C-alpha cells in the first residue's frame, strides 16, 4: 500500500530533468495520519529521523520520490526501546546475556500498574508517609518466616556490598579461600568486598577449610564471617567446608551469600542453598539475587536478623542502592503471583517438552536429539537438565539470531540445537515459522 501523496503546485518547481524535486517535504509527511500516530507512539524526533533517511535515499537515487513515504514508514522502529525480545531456545534457564529471569505475566502487569504515580511510600488512609515497598517486604517475610526482617536493594552484589560495609567497613571479613569467587564479566567478590573498605581475612585452602581456621581468625577486629555459595563452579574431590551451624557458634555475625535467591528448598535444584534453611542453620543474614532462581526482576535480597537488617537499612549506602517502584511491584507479583517462568521451565515435565520437540521436528522434517541443558546464570553449577532439541545445520544459528522475532539457539559440536524448554508453550509455532524462514533462505542461497 502506498500512502498516496499528491504534490502539485505551490512553490515547488517540478523539473522534468530532476526527479529529486518531487521528494515530498518533511512537513507534508509529518501531517499524514500514519506519521501523526507514529509520532504519538514513538516521539517526533524518531519519526523525523525516519523521514530524513528516506528523503536522503530518494536524493541518492536509491528509491523513487513517490516511495519516500512508504520507505519512511518502513524505517520506523517498532518500539521506543531498542531492546529486542528474544526466544530463548538455548535450554539455559537463567541466561545472563538474555536478561536472566523472564517475568511472569503477573509481574509484567504489576510493572505497568506501578509505572504512574503510586502509593509506594505513602499511606492513602492517613495521608502520612509509609514504609517504602512494605507489601513486597511482607511477601518476602511470608515466604521466609524465620527471617526477622527483609530489605530489597538493586542486585545481589549490592546486597553483599551493603552487608559487608555496614558490618565490617574498616574491619575484617573472614572468608574461606574456597569461596573467593568471580561472579562473571571479570567481577570478583574479593575485590567487591575490599572496595567497601573492609579487609579480607582469608582462611583455609581452596579445597578445604575447617572450623578451627575460622576460629583462629575471628577476633576483636572481625566485622563478620562471610560464606559464599560457589554458584558458578563446583569443587569436587577432597573437599570440606564449614556449615552455618558451626560458624554461628563463633560469636560474630555470619553473612551467607546464597546467590540464586531460592527462598525455600526446591527439589529440582537439590544443591542450591535456600534462605529459609540458611537462616535456620544459623546465618545471621542471607543475601541473594532476585532474578535467578526466584524468577523475578533484578534485585538484591537481604533477609534475617531484625537488628542487622535495620542496621543495613539505616546505612547511608542503602539509599544509593535503593530499588525503584517498578522492581518492588514486579518482585511482589513474583512472590505472591502465579509460578514464575523460571520455575516452570526448571520443573518442565520432560515428556511434555519431548512431545513439543517431536512435533516441531516432524513439521520441519528434522531429527530430535538428546541434549543436556543447564540452569545457568550463576545457579546450580554442574547440575544437568536432561532434555531434547531439534537439530539443524550449524549455519541456522546465526540466521535465527538475525531473524525477527529473534531465536537464540545453542551451537554445539557443529550443530544448531533448538531447545524448547525455555520457550513459552504458545510460541512453538513462532519458532517453527522462524526456522522455516531460515531453512528456506538457506536452501534458496539467500
Ligand atoms: C549471582 C551472584 C552474585 C551477584 O548477584 P547479582 O544479582 O548478579 O548482582 C553474588 N554472589 C553469588 C554467590 C551469586 O551467585
């Protein structure tokens, strides 16, 4: 369809020899209903930029002057965010590069509801100021009744920084050498902790640390003991570490960084520590991420002893790590709402995923192969997630990435593997259409 612009007369002199003079003017284009609507949705500047680009293409002779309106419209972005939604066909449930946890529909609706003015820090009954995010904190405490109080900050690293700053700035954090981990992208927990002004007091060895090692290090200068769950690697063989119940006898606060944000034990990830168990075993406070196994928005959770949580809440740094209303809304909806996508993908019934995969493979005339997925994103290292995938030629992976909607598959030993575990059930057909497009293109040499 063309937008049907009639340009005649006015001061525009139309020269037979120079079709560039037929290029429609910006003001005329901006007045067309399609561009008025687009300006409302995307902003004036974005629409102007698309128009200018199309006009330039006509000036350069790449398109005809009559095609400028359609080209400008085709050049409009589909959204005001450049973030591109992706179908995660990697089989990796919590994929850091793909934004970790996808939010539930309930959490998305909560985000939208919180987007305008809301009573995040205001009591509508009394008109007085109210505790920020009170219901989100209440929802956390409902799920971890052994915690005296809770606090939400920007991410897991922020929770850890706040805890070590409030408890140990200028003093020592006692930590096992087996737990000095790098959390990804070159960020190392020891550096993070030392950046707070606390001194690391390393005890034990990489593979073995004993209670006596901690006991010998703890003294008047100890701010806290820190225990970190090695969430992205596993030490196997001749190993030993000290449990929270033993550490809690040493008379100093014990901070447990559980990492992945399980609030209670989940049989699907038996080796992942959870907040309830860690507190019951003697941790003073636990810190965790909101967007790993909990399946919520990016957030850092602090749960545990009421006095210590209050100390953290009152610390000046807490203000710099404060979460916004959107995070509070999405987190509350994750805690109280329907099962999160992360949880449902982790608990996906193998037979159901296989049936979907076989249907996809049959429709495409391809093979189903057995694969081993992963939880990923700093959770359950080494825990295999047996599953299956549709096997495609390896060249498909790049084409699927470039396809819209984008499909990110896994490339393994020269094969492109499409794993439906983390694809919403309703999107199987979308994935199938994308693969068909890509296979057709490859067959056509396009
Ligand atoms: C992921 C992780 C962190 C960092 O949490 P973010 O939410 O990514 O800031 C810290 N400690 C452990 C053990 C982790 O697994």
